[in-house]
């Protein structure tokens, strides 16, 4: 029992060594794991550390091959086989080891490099004559997409498809291009690209169907956004016309600059909502600010117009109902636009369908 506990403690210590960002400590932990009777899980973690932190794909490949020799039925064997196949594709012949190491260094240190450096190094690896060039080109396209450089990402995806049309990377690049168009909210292009994806097997058909569904949903949201923008403009126009009519009918009377009663009621509520959003729900704060400002704007227009009607002894009942409808439409429209603009709409739909996380 004591020996077992000691072995578990030693394994935990080695795992902690892999978790650090100090290359020397990681290298020492990897060496210790290789010299011990490590579990398959710990060997796999050492291989990943060689890839992700030491930028040493040759060493990582050797560890994966040892794992598969010693524990071919282990739970991590499938993942190790996948990484072994990927590294063999990168390394190719022995002459490709230098490029593979450069690529691993780029991937491991991408967060510490400037965008221009990442792009220059990625393009150089994609243009070099080595087995991993397609993988490097695809990785760069994916990185550009993740960082919001959609135009550059699309160009790199097109290069992968043009240079290696028969490779696995070409299929992934075609999917990536369609996903990139989705991220850029270019719904029509996304639908066009998705419709051209292969559908030879169930997995291909599923990916194609999901991309097409997302593109069509995006087009539907775009139509709703245009409708919401039109409704918002009309609501403001109707309230402004109502104010002008109330001021002009029976001789021009300039509207008072004093905030109407409706604004005094709405302003504190808006201020509280904005303060709560800024402190507790920072993600939705911009949307809350937009909705609140529009709400205050329509409240001011509505209140000023009704105040003029009352000052002249005119009936306000029907006008009040119309103003309430216009204000409701304006707030609902800006709420939809704010949620769509900040990509919160899908999150809201998922929350309504499945409940909040946690």
C-alpha cells in the first residue's frame, strides 16, 4: 500500500512538472516519465507537452510510438494514434524535421508573437517544400479565422484547396471557408460554399447540413434585422411627427426643453439597469446601454408631445395609446438589434431552450 501511494504521489509530481510553462521543468518531467514505468495517460501527456510546450515533434512521435507499442489497448491509444499519424504527415522524410520543428514552435508560441510575425512564418512554412506544408497552410487559415481576419483566412483556405486539391486538408479548408463566411456574417456566400461541400458519407452530410442550416438561419436573422431597423426608424418618425403636429396645430408653440414626467420616471430605471449590467453582467452591458438610451429617447419624444396636447387642452387618450405602441415597437426593435449586434441572440435562444448553465 505504501509503495502504491508513493507511486501515485510520484506520478502526480511528474504531471505537475508537465503543467508548468517553464521549458526546463517540462523537459525534466518528460525525461523522468520516459525513464519510469509511466502509465499510458502520463506518456500521452508527455507527448503532448513535447508538441505544445517544447516544440519537439520528433520527440513527441517517439513517445507516442512507445505508448502504442506498450499499451495498444489503453484508453488514450486512439488519441495517441491520431497524433502519431499527424506527426508522421508533418515529418515526412528525415529532411522535414527542421520544418516540423519550426511549425511546432510557431503553434506553441503563437500567443506570444505579433500577427505579422505569425502570418509571415505561417506563409513561409506553407510555401516550403516539405510534407507538412498543407497542414501549416490550413493551420494559418484557421488562426486567421479565429482572430477575425476573415478576408485573409478565406484567401488561405482557397490556397489550400488550389495547391492540394486531393488531400484531406482541401476538404477541411472547404469547410473552414464556409465557416469563415458564417463568422463574417456573409450569409449568402456561406450558403453557396456550404452547398458545394461533399456529401459522400454521413459525417460529410451532417457537416454540410449544419453549415447550410446556420447560413439560412443567418439570412433569416438578417431579414429580421432589416425589419427591426425599419420599425425603429418608423417609430421615431411617428413620435417626432406627433410632436411637430402638437406644436404646430393652433399656432406654433415651441416644445418645452424641460424633461417630461415620463422621462423622470424612466431615467432612474435605465440608470439602475445600466449600472447592474456594467458591474455584474459586463457581456450584455453594451446592449443594455443601447436599449436604455433608445427607451429614454422615445420617452422624451412621447412625453413632450403629450405635454403640448395637455397644455392646449386637447384630448390625449388616443394619442397616448399610439405613443405607447410606438415606444414599445422602438424598444423591441432596438433590443433585437442590440442582441444581434453583440452575438447574444443565439445565447439567449439556447438559454431559453435549455436553461442557464450551472
